[in-house]
């Protein structure tokens, strides 16, 4: 996934979920859009270098969007709009081998408890696989990606929806896209959301497949590169 031209700045603060104040290298300060509703734990400290895209749309209230944060010595992509596009690209190019094959791919298809599945794969014979995609960028232990970074009741509902599709005879997968270069394993964060921690394990026991893929991130593009293991702890 190609990124637009990016502009360097320094983070002053992130607040109200979707706002951040930054300082450009020339000393100017401005408020930017932060496309991430999570806690952004470890990625919102004052003084962190950040990279912004700029919209040319004069109707936008905030011209700049926060795209990348430099943390732990590397780049981290924080835009939660990215993972679905990254997942689609990786499925279509065969990078996500578990989901590759001769299937049509549709996004945002209604299903479950008044939900829209991120990706629906359907073969010519009618076999369906429902894929929910989650953004992951929390790292508290070096090399270990964790999800979620705050309580996610919506995420728990998606696990129930996927489990129901398995019970109905379909395939279902929970796909975590780790928007970091520096993680080699994955697990949930029971101290941050014990309900999701338990729910993911229950979903697996019911037949939902768990897939975790990390990305290679530069200031020019983000690419899904390969799978990392789920270091399951119960």
C-alpha cells in the first residue's frame, strides 16, 4: 500500500481520540486528525517523531492526518483505516496463504449481529469464509504484539459473529494485521481486556481460525510480509 508524501513533525499531545497537536520542524504548531480510536498506548508520548499526510481538500477542517509514529527505534503505522486495504492486497497477491485461492472477495458485507464483515471470500461452489480484520500495534514486551490496547466490546461481538458462521457451516478467520516492523509473536492482553482474551480462545475452540501477519513499514509504503505465531497463554 503506497503512502502519500509524508511530512515530519513532533507530537505534542494526542487527545479526544481523534485529535493530536504537533509541532513542525520550523516551530509551527497545528492540530491534526488522528485516525485511531484506541488508546495508542506507548505511541502517544510527547516528543515522539511523527509523520503526517496532507489533504488538498479545502473543505476538510484538519488538513493533516497522523500516519506514522517513530517509537522503540522503528516506524509504527497508527492509521486504523489501513488494515482492511492491506489485508485485501495480501489476500489477492497470495501473501496470506491460508486465504489465497480461487475466490471472489467482497468487503463490508452484512452478516451476524447487525454487523458488516470486513472481507467475505466465496468460491465458485458457494463455500464462504468470513474474515474480520483487526489493527494491532501495541508492543509492551520487545517483539510481542498485543491486542487490544483498550477494551473492545465491538471486537468481542465480532468473535461471536464469526463463531456463529462456523456453526452454520462456513469458514471464519480472525486476521490481525500488525502495523509494526519489530514484532515476532502475538498474544492478547488479558490485563487490558479480559473479556476479549477469553473470547478469542473460545472462538478458536469453536473453529475460528486465527491469523497474524506483520508488516514492513517505510515512509513510502506499508506491505504485509509474513505470518507470526500466536504465543497463546491461557
